[in-house]
């Protein structure tokens, strides 16, 4: 069972330091509270051997794509419920889409597995089609609801040998990276907030469109960014990822906490015309011109 108590304490520290953003940041507090109360042993860890994992990684397949995940929906409702309530205040259309999602969930047409990035099956089709759930909302629900289960599922297969995985998505769940550090050794380390995975990746390659054109990756100089923090963006696909250089900031927090605590950098990158697929408070702001945090 991952240590959500410590993560929650770290978050409390951030809320104390970033009082200017406190109101907005409290959005994430209930997510962390939900994770902290997740019951251990809800999910059986994936029993695959190192060789079984490596054979998939070598083929460029995230493990989740080949997991038969037959799991009861009830434990997830505790995590999804509060997030749905918060997202529903975003507007009438969102509220309606979430209501359709809830109906489909209760009818068993969608379940936790439908929220996975690797889900190409019926559940995902219902989400997008019948329920008409916008991708942004799906992403928020997935990130709030799946983390403890996925972290338990992958708890015994986190050993990823160097050089085996070359794609930009998470080698475990197939999600997009949500944060990209430079480590003590100068290497880039991507983090997936969906399952809690972290892996080393080439520095000059865009994790979103996987382009190798070194000139395509640019560093945006965000106003208000403290030393060591950066935004890396791709001129080819316009995706961006935030990160911290841990050689300059040895005391930086966990990737998830650092990401959720820096929506001002997302606002900056968004205004520069870049996007991120993983959820950020910036996605919940009214269209440009109406408000700023
Ligand atoms: Zn992942
Ligand atoms: Zn790109």
C-alpha cells in the first residue's frame, strides 16, 4: 500500500506555503483524502515475472493493455463521487454529461476499466459516445479514481530495466506523463500521476508526439517560476510538461505535489498556446479573458 499519509502531509505543507493559491489548490485535497482512506487488499498485485513484463515493454506495450482487469466498481465510487460533484459545478453541460456517466456506471455499462487510457473496449465507447463525457472530465475522473488501485496492481512489477522502454507514455498504465524532472544525474525522469509510475526518458524527445527533432523541444521561461522549475514544450505537437531540476532544488517535493501546486505555470503555458492532456486546474477555468487565479 503506497504511503498516502505522507503524501497528504506533504500537500498540507504546500498549502501552507502557497497561501495565495490555497483556495484553488484545495480542489485536490479531497482527492488525496480519498486515496488515504482506500482499503488495502482491494486489488491483487499483478503476478507477472520480470521477463513477462520486459517482453511487453520491448514490444512497446504498456502492461495495462494486456491485463484482464475484472474488478468490482464499488470501492471506486468513494473516490469518484466527490470529484464528480466538484466537476459538475463547471457548467450545465458538464453536469449533464456526468449524470449520464453515473447512469451508465449504475447500469454496469462503464466501470473503472473504462477510465483507463488503454481501454479500447466497450466502456470507453460508451464514455465518449452515449455518455458524451468530454476527455477532460474523463481524465479528472481517472486521476482521482484509479491511482490507489493501479498502484496496488503494479506494486510488484515496478522494476523497469534501463533502455527497455522507449515510448513517451507510462510503461505501466499507458497514461501520459504529468511531470518531468531532471534528476541528480542530469537525466530526465517522467512521472505518471495516474498510477504513480516513474521512469527515465530521453531528454530531447517529446513524450507526447515522440518526435526526435531536438529543435522542437523548447524551454518556456515562465514568469513567476521559482529557480529550478521549468516548462518544456514541443513546437511540433504543442504539448508541454512541467518539471524541476533537482540539482538546483534538492528539497523539491513529490512529482504529483509539485505538479498540483503549480497551476500558475500551467496558466502561463496555456496562454502561450500549449496544452497538456493530464488534468490541471487550468482546465477548469472559464474561457480566457474571464478570470485568472
Ligand atoms: Zn502510469
Ligand atoms: Zn510533441
